[in-house]
C-alpha cells in the first residue's frame, strides 16, 4: 500500500540511484510548461527558476498563471500545459469522470498554519455553526476540500448539509461577498483566508479540522505525458523538493515572490503566516476523506490510490 513514508523512501531511492544530470549547457534542455495556482503556494516554481534548480537538471520551465482548480485541470487536458497545480477533490472528480491525470507531487497539506476556514464578517449576527442552517456560504468550488469540510462540520453539528446553500465564487471575490452580505458566510482560501483574518473576520474553527492532513495543493500531469516523460517528471520533482527546502528556510523569499506575482496589499503580504511547503502525500488520509466525499455525494466513487497518484 502507498503511504507517506513509502512514497518518500521510494522517491529518495530513485533520486539516489539515478545518474546526476549533466550541466545544462552540455545537453539538450527538456522543456516543461507549468500552469500555476493564481494565489499562493506557487513560490517554489519561481525559486527553482531563480536559483537554477531547474536549469541544473536540464529543465527549461515556463510558468503560466492559472485559474481555479477545475479550470487548471481543463487547461491541462486541452494540452495548454504539461503540469498543473490543482486541488485534491478536483483531481478525484476528474479521475472519476475518466480523465487520465495523476498527482505527481504535493505542495502543501491542510495543516498549521491553515490556509482556509469558514468565516463571517466582523459584525455578523451568526455566532455558531447551527446559526447557518438555511443560510448561504460562498466558496471557490462547491465540490472541493472546503466544501467537504463544511459538510462534515455541519453533520457533526446536527445540521443537514443540504440545508445550507453553497454559492460558487471566484477566489478573489469570496471575502468581499461576505463583507457585502451577498453570502452569509464563506470559505476563502490561500492568501484571501489570511486577509480575512487580518481584517477581523470571525472563524468557525471546527470546519477546517474536518480536513486536516489532506493534500491541499498538488501538481498533476496527464498519464500519457508522464509515461513519455518519466525522467523529466522525476527531475522536476527533485528540483521542486530542493526549492521547498530553500523556501521553508527563507521566508523573506516567499514574501518577495508574493509581492512580485500577486496584486494583494504589500503590508499584508509582509506579515501573513506562511504555510510549510511539503512534497510527500498522506495517501491514507486522502483515501479516507475521498470515502467521506463519496458518501456525501460530492464524488461518484473513491478510487484506489494507483488511479490518481503517479508511482
């Protein structure tokens, strides 16, 4: 069975056994196009470019700004990119719908500090989760990890998840929709979740706890591309793992890249909490939550690990 420890051991063994690539100038560069997340957790791509981690492995990587998780999957399948960043449940939905794509590298777990949560405006009359029965919640992706967290928390609070209206919103408009009262509550993600907390929005913490440990942001690729470019994919993962170690040790670089590649206030980006970037996947936790999503009707089935994770 695939486990986090087993995946790491296999990865390290493959890296150790594989011959080190020659200098980039002495070999033909392998070209890779990557569709990144529009907000947060893409910093490793830029640091791998800046520090030469890609170049040293003979990779020429083009980074393109992507959109929501489902949009990135669609663009990947249309051939606009070789690798894309997406979320765990959007990947499972795609696999269940017959799309041949696999997770090839983790980027961030749902852990500490968390990067999503159910929040209400500072002056909201809603004080506890049961208050939201019959109300509306805005979130970027209904069949998403945040949608799963909401349903599981509502169940635990004795509320029928179907009684809460879910409104699909763009990532960058969720906080403003809550503020204006367009929705009664919302689940902003990534930088926008941190922005909401800094602006005094109140959180119902029991929602996030339902998906703690799930892979939050992942890199995926089409099966046919992975079959034809296994060595390129391995070198990409190796470069990104080096970039993760670099960024985790140098938070100022994360903030610098945020400022350069997002349109959020500089003062916010300089003070926000930074999630740890991690390459391994807690497969058991992912499968468990897939089962819960299938039970709730958010996905059609919970597939085996080999159906959605590249070995």
